[in-house]
């Protein structure tokens, strides 16, 4: 492989066999997700109440935008309400709140708060492995003497509707206020339902119209882009909840993109005179239903058509018998509901011959690494369940799948888990929940067999199922030299790790920061073997700037859960190592021409080696706004420690309220005379910026 794959990225790949003459097997398709280490949830923003806003209820509703997780983990939230700005007097907490659909999550305060009192609240996002990202704390005032305005009502574009012009009036039905206070509105528009992308636009305060409806107009909308928008009412002290809608910008009907051929692949051999032709699906730009038109020809010039037809699915069976032992060409295109057609796919060669046969094949895709079973509560008590997944291919006839287990991979003579699992012809995936409750502690390897009347295929899973004993003897030891601290300007802290006893197989210990906003750790994991288990390995924590002056922040370095074929060490974790990230004026890369803005979290998105002495990097970043709200910002990199030119120096950011952190919508490009590490970008050392406020 020429270049390393990107972390947190899905990849698709395929392969087929060739006999060196003219016969190809069908393509086998697979996908995988690159996840080198666990990332904490992304930064996110609190939504309601606004900073210093009044709430009219003693049990107000607190709302925040959902965080994203680069690893695809499910996120839960903890909410903490404080009595003081120092965040030391906890009033109420809520833990383990699941994320709600629609881009935001809310929690109603569980006990009445004191009237005419200022409270502070924050939210902590947690992923499945315990990595955390906290929000910035916000104050609000409880005042039941003032009633918030009612929630405005979305009028147009209708929720889930469409706009046919790039300049669109966002219209709401006016709110009412019990005290007849002057009402103003805030509108926001974004391309994501979490309203935190670089494309977010904000109206600022819009005074309520004298008519029954108030309008905020936006322009420059992009064709076939779905937009999310929201509006809230304010009376100067309190505010309503957001009214949320979305619409598709659709000025003209666009044809679907051209589909690509899946199976039979170009040059494939078909044993059927009425083969099933399959394509990879496409999505219509407007989201409408797509059907597929197929054509089969006898000549390469595509003048002698022998069959054609359409299908609402991606597969189509040729309705007439094709000539046996004859070469054919076939192609496909996509049509939308208005009959707008894509271009035709390139024609694929297909050799039709009923005399050939292909053995069925199987790939056991889970477990792909050592895994422990999941404990599931049932009417028969707690059970240990291991999930097995596979993908089987049989182009001949409906096959049968059987699953087996063994304590070694020496041969295919294992014990039957299940047999008689039928699946349709072609390439199909399947899942089976294996109850391993009655198995003794140990390591169990799984293989699958797929068979029909003429042939059989077998394959081992890459991983194994590790059944742990009730009490494990394995342990992970850490050694520190007193309190550990890092600094936001890249200051590091180190400690050592080793195992407590000799394992029977390698033990991989994941290493991560509990707060990715404050620090990152290296390496991403530690590997101990039966030979080096008692040799200390060093973990380094490096402080990161977080685009905000927030004082010294406590966090933890998390060690585990371990992955191993040794049941005594599977899922074992160490006690987290306590750390403090020290606030440093040097850590924040304040813009030299405007100290309201700080740039941080510069991240390498791609790189390439241009020549023997030049490397090129594309980078994005975050920006923090400590001043008043802005409609947008352009940050320009004026100096870099790369020793090479800055090819494209600008990063653009969307609207930012005071105290918000935003992502750039694009990347900058710079070159270097030597390789640059992510750690150098994390530290920010040697970089200089100017900003332009829009």
C-alpha cells in the first residue's frame, strides 16, 4: 500500500479470480472501518437557555446540540447544575441520558430550583469506552415573574418540504407574550441538524413584524442541499424553545447519477442463460425513488439488442434465455420518477455458459478481533451471548450455512454451533446469536461452512470469542512520580505501565484521554507479550489548546479495556491515571490582529510526498470566539514552522455566538521540507494567524 489509510474512515474493497484466459469469478465485496484508537466525542454547544437568560419555570428544560463521535460510538450525556460560577456547589445531576433524534437532546430539571437565583450548568458527552468531552458552562436565572414568549410556529418552507429558489424567506407564525413585552426572534440555518457546522448562518435579533408572521430571508442556497433551520422568540429576559424545520433546495429536477455494474463483473462467466444482473445503488439528488433500466446486446458496438427491462431494485433477471456459449454485453442506467435518465454505464462483457460451476464461498466477518460475549437479561436469567456474522456467496442455488467452533485453528473438525441456516442465492449476509453461557472459560475460534448440492466453502473468522472466568487474575499496573500535569502549549507528562502477571497471549491495552478537548495520548495502545509483560512501557500525555481560557482542567488517561486471547486479561482495565491540563497563555493561538479569536485543534486531513525534499499537508482547525456574535470568520495562516510555502492559507468558519467553538468549512494547504507530525499541529508552536470577520 503506497499511503497509510485514514483513521475513522470507512473503506470498500473487492476482489475476483481470473483463470488467465477469459474467465472471471464474480466480484466479492467487503468493507471495513479504520479505527486506530478511541476518539472522544466532538465538541458541541449548549442551546437553551441562552447565557444569562431567564427561565419562568422552577424546573426548566435544558437543551444542547448532540455531539458526534468519530468512531461511530453511541453517546450518552451527563448534566450538572451548579449554584456558583466556580462550579464547586453541585445542585442537581443527571447521568446516562441517551441522545435524542433530530440533532438535539433535552433534560427537564428533576427538582424545583430557587426563584430569583442564578444557576450554572454544563453537559458532558461520553462514548461507549468512557472518553468524555464537556461543554462550556452557562449561567441562567430563575424568575417565575416573567413568562417566556410562546414557541413560534414554522410556516414556510414547510417542515420536510422544498424551496424552489436560491433566495428563500424563512417564515414563522408570531409568538405571544403574557406580559406584552416587545418580542424579537433569532433565526439559524445550517446544513446539519446539530447547527454546528461551518455553514451555519444566524440572523441576529429580528424584531417581530406587525403582521401575524415574521420573516428572515436567506440567499445563496445550494441546489439539492437539505437545510435545517430554527427560530426562537425572546422578550429581553426570557426566551422560548426553538421551533425546528428542514427543507430541500430544489429549483430544477436533476437526473440520478449513473450506476456502476456489480455482478456479473466485466468478463465474468455465467452458468445461467437467464442470469441475474446486479448494480450498485445510486441516490437521486432530490431523494426520489430510482428504478434501473437494463439492456443486453450480442455485439460490442451495442447494435444487436436481445433483451431489455426495468427494475425497482438493483437486480434484474433477464426474462428470456440468452444464447448458450456466447459472449454478451450489458449495461444499465438510472431513471427518477419524472423519467430523467442518467448516462449509461460502460458495457460489461458476460460469457454465458451453462457448463461451468462455481463453488460457494463464505467470509465470517465477526468476530474480527478477540471479543468477549455480551451479558443479556432474559426470562431464564442472565445469558452470555456472542454475535457471529458472515457473508456468503452462492451463484448456483440457495445454499445452507453451518457454524462451528474449536479451541484451535488446526483443521475444520470443530463442534457444531448451528446448522441448516438457509439463505437466498447470490451474496447474502447473516447473523447468529450464540449462547455461550455453558462454555468453560477459554478462547474459542469460529468458522463457517456454506454448501449446496455440488460444493462447499469454509472460512475461519479472523478473531475469536473469549469467555472470561468470573474472577480474573490478570491486572494492569501503572507507576507514576506524583501528581501529573500537562500544559495547553504542548507540555507533556509520562508514566509507566506493565502487566501484573505473565499472559498466555499478547495483550493490547488501549490508551486514550478522557477529555479530548484537553489532551491526547501516545501511543494509542500498548502491546504486552508473554516475553515483555514485566517490562515498563511509557505513556505520554500531551496537553492541547481548546480555543478557550478555561483555567486548569482535570482529566484522566484511560487504560483498557484490554484485548487478548488470554481469558485472564480480556477486557481488563487499569485504574485511570489522574491528570491536570494547565491553562497557558501561549497555548491559545490568538489571532494577531484580533485577540477575541483563538485557533486550535489543527488536524492533518491528508498528506503526500511531493518530491524527495517536500511534503504537502492539508489541515483544518477549530476557532473559539470570546467576543460578540459574528456572521462568519476567515482565518489566514501568516506563518508556519514548516520551512516551505503556504500554498492556500485561508480557513473559513460559519457564524459564532460568544463562547462558541466552530469547525472550519474547508482546509488550508502548506508544504514542508521535512515530515510534520500531528503533535506539532496539536501544539500550535510556530504558527501565526490573522482573522477577517464577516
